[in-house]
C-alpha cells in the first residue's frame, strides 16, 4: 500500500542523512555513468518538489545511490533497506559496463555484432539431440552427416 510519495521520501532522506541536492547528484554520478542514465539538477528538483515522479530507470539510479529500496522511495509501505539481489552474472555485468561506455553509434554496432555472433553455431548454445547407438537404419548420407557433426562436437 502506498503511504507516501517520492518527494516526501527524498526530503526524509535528505533530513536524516543530512544531504543536499548536490550531495544526491554526486552520489548518483558514478551509477549514472555506469548505466548511461543521467539524473540532473532539474530532474532531482522536480522530484523533490513533487512536480514529477522519476521513471523506473532514474528511480533505480536514485535507489542505488541512496542505498534504499526503490519501492520504499516511491512511497510504498515496505522496508527502506535495499535488497542485495543481483540478477546479472559477472559476464553480463562486464558486457553491460562495456556497452554503456559506447556512444549511440557504438551501441548500435555492438548490437549488430552480437546479433551476427548469434548466427554462428560456434558461438551459440546448441540443443544436442541424442541418438541411440543401436539406430542403424539411417542412410549412408545421414551417417556421414552425423559423423561430421560428431567431429565438430569434439572440437568444442
């Protein structure tokens, strides 16, 4: 149940942690840079005044920067404590970090290149169907193709 709003919660945090708007912006800066999502003076001023509410991405930046639960920051009656659930693997974090360092053109190129890699069997996760060892009613051509497949799998 919603008990408050983002404006009130930000004011509460500013009071209890003795923060000014500039302090919050400084806390947001490294996270904003990491994820490529900017929280600027105007945004924060509007959130604190209650003129607007942050979208999900900017809310996440604020939650991480202030180390509070985003739902609590939105005004819901939940614990203020931030959970420590990380849904991304280390490799995904690394990939996202590198991707966010790219400009728009670079990000578009990265997407193209990753898409190309997904078209190459060598780089994709493949579902392998097991065939019974006693299945000998395959044509000679099918058996040759299976042998080539087995040889390719041995290279993995």
